[in-house]
C-alpha cells in the first residue's frame, strides 16, 4: 500500500515543491481529525538521495491533540486527506506509514527522527504549523527549522535551506531516536496515489 505525498524539490531532481495555497473546508478537517494514543511527539522526515547523499525534502509530523504532517511546499493532493496550505490532517498510522514508504524508493531513503515532547510543546508546534501559511518553492527545510527553533528545547536549531543539515542539528536534541527506511520501488511512483484506497484498507481491517 502506498500513498502519494510527492513533495521533493525539482532542484534536486524530484517532482517539485509548489507553493499553491490550499484550504480544506472545516467539515473535512473536522471529520479527518485523528488523535494518536502515543505520547506527544515530533517526527522529522528527511528524504536523502541514495546517489549523492544530498537532501531532497524535509517535513515534520506533530502528534499533539491531533496528528498532522507539516509538509512544506508539497505537491500532494488527495481528496481523502484534507490540507490547509502545507498542513495535512488525519495522519493515522496507515497514512503515516504510507507517507514514508511512498517517499522511499530506489534512489531515495527516508531518515525518520523522533523525539517525545511535553503536551505544551506539541500544541505550540501545531499552532505555529497551522498559522505558517503556504511555503514557497525550495523552502521546506527553512520553514521547518523556523517552526522548530520557536519551541522550548529546540532553540539551538538554526534556520537553513538544507534538509540534511537540519537533520544533523535535530540529531543533537536529547533523546532523539533515529531510523532509516529503504525501499526499492521504481522512481515512477505515479500509480501509488491511484492504488491507495483508504476505504478499502478500512474494510480489510474489519475482516
């Protein structure tokens, strides 16, 4: 199962980061709202080229009163996953798994860094992410670092344009865990979005 959250930078050879404002209706956002039972947590995703080691994209999953992904300058659009500017709502475990697995393929790996935070920090991150607005092209790491450095405990994060450098800084935050996801799908992942059917998945879970 895959879902297209294609947000890579064209400058790095990926289908690219656009900055088109999007604003899902209140009803759609409310219905999609998902609260994960785990601890308040920030998860930094960094997409890294297997060929060059350079970063292609940065995004931030926030688990607080609800779980969202701040996916700056992303180009993913799916009617089952509401978006307001660059914040994706309704990030269930299945969507989160599909998100990382979609981005990992034969030429790219996904570095997943997680750190538990206080409920207050998680809520502040949610607030700042939702108020940030649509992100311009190539500013994924810049916008994510801007959010992080406003949070208590993350003041050491410096603003920057490079995803790998942001991951290196995030790694220095106390108690961060890290893993890397490798997949070997073709770079042609255009079928991933079409093949992903959340209703079909929900039915399979009932069997």
